[in-house]
C-alpha cells in the first residue's frame, strides 16, 4: 500500500484518480476547479489527487502560456491543499525545483520527455516526496526499470510509474496495454494517463491536438490490464483551457466516467460491487 497524504492506494481502498487542469490558470480558477472536483469525487466515492502545473516548460510554442511560475504556483497549490484537504501533485523540470516543490506537493512528477535525466530523478528522490515517473513516449516499458533504480539510489521507495502512450509515427500516439503489467513487475503501482495518451503531439502546428473521445475506452482498458490508478486531466470548459484543450475531459463527462470506473475497478479487484 502507498499512502499519499489522506489517499490510500491499495486494492481494498476506493479507486484513485489524478485530475485537474493541465496548468494553473490563476488562484480563483484553481480553487474553483479543486472544489468542484472534490465535491464530485466525494459524491461518487473515488479518491482525488489534485494535479496542476506551475510551469509547462515543454509547450510546443514559445507563444504558449506556461503558467504562473514556481513561487506563485506553489502558493496556489498550498492554498488548494489547505482549503480542500486533498493531496496536490505537480511536475518539475529542473533539479533545483525539487526541494521547494516537495515542501508543498505530495507528489512530484518527472515529465515523460525527462524520464532519463539522472540529475532530475536523483533530486526528486532526495526531496522525500512520492515520485511519479512518466514513461517516455520513446521508451520501451522494460527500460523504465533504470529510472526506478535512479530514484531508489536515493533511499526513496515511494514511486509511481505512469504510461502515457507511445510514439506512433509523426504527431500520433498509441497505447500498448502490455506496458502496464510489464512495469508492475518492478514492484510499484502503475498509473495510466488516459488524457495525454489521446494527444496528437504537435498535431495542430503550434499546439498539440487530441482525440478526447478515446479517453474513456482507453481508461477502461487500462483498468482491465491492471492499472492501479488513473490520470485524467480535466477542465470545466475545455475550449477555454490554456493548455491541452483538445485532450482534457469536461467535468460533466468525468463524473459520468467515474460512476462507471468505480464499480469496474472494484469488480476487477475481486470486491463485491454495490450498484
């Protein structure tokens, strides 16, 4: 079992879903979305980890919105954490960010493009936070064992692994569900990122496109393949989102999916389903 603040990740606990807007837009928006998600998740009976980024350093275009930055972003995430008593989750792109981010965030994410960067992984491990390593779109699932060992070298064994699709030619991704049981062999929980897996990277020139209609079928498939938790970025108005507007899930669709995913997860893990 892995405990992340007040969220228990174990087969006899409710399903865990990481969700929230891709990037922090402003304080009011973060508090509004976190409040709506907390209410939704509590109603359905699913555990929430709130995710949003203070800096999207890997945007396609120099003109794209990146976020409020480290200091302001962490201040906002701290307020979300205190207001709604939820674990908060963000990504880091430079080793020097790890310590400050870990003072606020319960989970630090290593972005997929950076999953081989030793200095970043070691700094994250040394922070003492739970570390989520995203499998690079360019990597075989068995090669993620090397990333795991870099975190373990710091004495930190609080690790999550996340699959977010694999490059499939230009501007496209495909999900190979075999990656989930393969990475589970390393002995750590495996997450499936259903929203980023439907991206079309750079598919719209200066920004990524996406096929949002495939989020739900892929998330169901991932649970069937043994995913321990899910990652679905969401937004109350995707058309107005400042990042990943084509692949975030609208709140109303997310709630409908959670109502399906909860009993599916319980059934797959051998528990009696009460509908």
